[in-house]
């Protein structure tokens, strides 16, 4: 088992209090989500056992100290699919450091228990020797029985070390915890120099040296992969910060932006693998953007509240005036003022829905009360105007029957008709023009008859007609005289002059009727 390090036992900072306020998703607090530290495997000092005691010369005891176990990897903070490359929290995981194909090529070591005599011997005094890289080395003493059993005992102890080395190879093949494998392999390699075992120690040394070399390479690859994952995590948080800063400075879609900030915060929590110092600096920028957005949104709604309060006060003034006008009988002026009040109402802006609905109900009620009274009054007036129209219809028929032969009587009849017309009063608005035009036709007929009579009795016109007759008679006499004298040329000239004056005479007579 691995000794638990502080990083392995500390609670996950992401499980601490959420910096998001419980009541409002977008409220910014000063709490900073911590970045989880990387788990640390047990240090060599914690896992390395004391070296096997050297065999005691001259003692009849068997050195049967069991080899210490090799540290095994402890459980991680969360289970994840090794093939997915993603942790349980959604953070990119480093690429496996040592491919299984590379580890499979490490040197193998045969089991010592298959043929213990191949790897060691027991001297006549009970001293047990094994084959070591430097040659034969005494590893213990066997006084408890047959030498074959002694060799088998020490061979089993070698196989235990061999098994520990195989476990390290398996751990390295998994592509995880190369640093832990390196530490454990180094400790096991150091123990081989003094281990009380019988087996292929040179081969096991070579295998462990190969494991150590592979673990070192895997550790470098692991660090490179972690660095790449860190860069990706930093880039993702930088992107979230850029979006947050843009929203904080520019957006006016407050509900949408608030929801987006909540989603970005949840995404922020899933991005891991960044050192605490860098993560704290990134978080400060992100939190600052959220605070800026919260201040802008608060200022917007505060201004909106002030505008609504102003709108409410203005609409209350309009309601008071509208209610004061609802009993007015000045229909035209009051209707015009209500139209102006409606324009001012629209320009006043909106207040809260409840207040706006209540004020509108009062305003509309006052307006409806006035226009209902006006409609009732106009309905009664329209009934009177309809009767007036009937009476004027009768006058129009009377006017159409005026005798125009006596212009003086016609003019008197027209004056009487006009007086009665004015006494009757107004007609419905839609028929006003109709009645005006029909009355004008009667007036025009009478006026034309009077004008015609005047033109016939005009002294100047009568004198002009007499003059035209005299000229016609004069030219006719000249023509007769010239023809009697045999002057046909002068007679024709006089006839032409006479014809011209006859035409002018006819026109003058037509003009006088």
C-alpha cells in the first residue's frame, strides 16, 4: 500500500462552497474556486524498507526476513476511462507515457524456483551463496535441514522480488504514474545489492535498470503531456475570460448574459490541470468581468426604476387632468385636448405593469365617460338635424317651382325661402354640402332670370339696335338709288354693306332678348 500524501487525502477544492450566490445565479462573490493539486505518490523515504541484514556468520539461525513489498499505486481522486483521454471532471488528461509495446520489450527474468541450483549453492557449513553481478555472494545461512530446501527457500524469496519487478512493469504498461514506478524501481534496484535471495540477480538488475530507463522516458512524456493539457486548460479559461469581458462591457441583453455567465462558471469549474498561481490570476480576471457586468446591469435597472417612477408621476398628472375634463360640454376643444393627452401619455414612457394598468384604466375611464356623453348629445342633435333636413327638402321643392316669368315675384319668393331656410337650422353633417348645392341651383336660376330681363330693358342696348336698323335702311336706299341710275357696281357695294349691318343687328337683337 502507498503511504497517503497530503495531496491524496486533502478534499477537492472544487467541492467547497460555490462562488455563485445561492439566490442569484449572476451575483459575483469574492470566493475563488481552488485548483486541485496533483496527487503525489509516496516518497522513497516513506516506502523504502530497511536493507536486508547481512548474514551472521557462525549462527545456526535461518535468515528468513521477507522482502518488503513494492509500493502499489493508490486510488486516484476520480475514476476515468483510460481510453478516453478525459478525466471524470471533463478535463483533458495527459497522454499515456509509456506504450505497452515499449514496456513489453524489457528483458525478462526466469523464475528461480524452477531450478534453484542453477543460481546458487549451500556450502558445507550452511552458508548460502548466489550468483551476483560481481560474482558469487553469500546471502545467508541455512542450518534447518537439507540444502535443497534451503536453496528453494531463498529462490522463493527471489521470485517475490521478481514478482514485484513484474508488477512495476505492469504499472508502467498502463501509462500512469511513471514517477511512482521510477521511485519504486529505484528502491527495489538498490535492495538487490544486499538482498538475501538466490536467483538470476544479474538478469533482474538488467530488467530493473531497463524499467528505470523506461520510467524516466515515460516521466518526460508524462510531463510534456501535462504541459500540453495545462496549455489547453489555460487557453480554454482565457477564451471564457474573453467572452466574459466582452459581455461585461457591451451586452444589453441582461437575461441572456446572466444565463451565459452562469453556464461559463459551471464550465470554468470543469477545467483543471492549471497551477494554483496561474489559476488564481485567471479567476481574478473572470471574477472582475462578472462584477463589471453585475454593476452595469444594476445601474441599468436602477435607471429603469427611476424612469418608471418619472413616467408614473407624469401619467398620474395626465389622469388627473383627464378626469377633470370628463364633465366638460365644450365638445370640440375637449375632444382635441383628449387627443393631446393621449399623445403625451405615449411619450411619458412605461412604468411597472401593475401601476401602468391601473393608471390606464383610470385614464381610459375618464375618456370613455366624456365621449359617451358627447355621443349621446350628438345622437339627440342628429335626430333634430334629420327633421331639419326633411323641412329643407320641402323648401327645395318649393324653390324649384318658382315662376321665373315675373322676375320681381321670383325674387320675393326666393327671399322668403332663404329666410325660412335659415330659421330651420342645421342638417346632418354628411348632407350639408348636398343642401348647399341644391339651394345654390335655385338661387342661380332666379338670378339668371333677373339678369336676362335687365339685359332686355337696357336703354343703351335698345339705342344700339335702333342705330343698326337705321344703317341697314340707309345702305338699302343707296343700293336702290344706284341701281336706278344704272350704276350696278355701287349698287352691289351698298348691298354688301347692308348685309353686314343686318348681321350685326341680328346679334344685337339676340342680346336684348
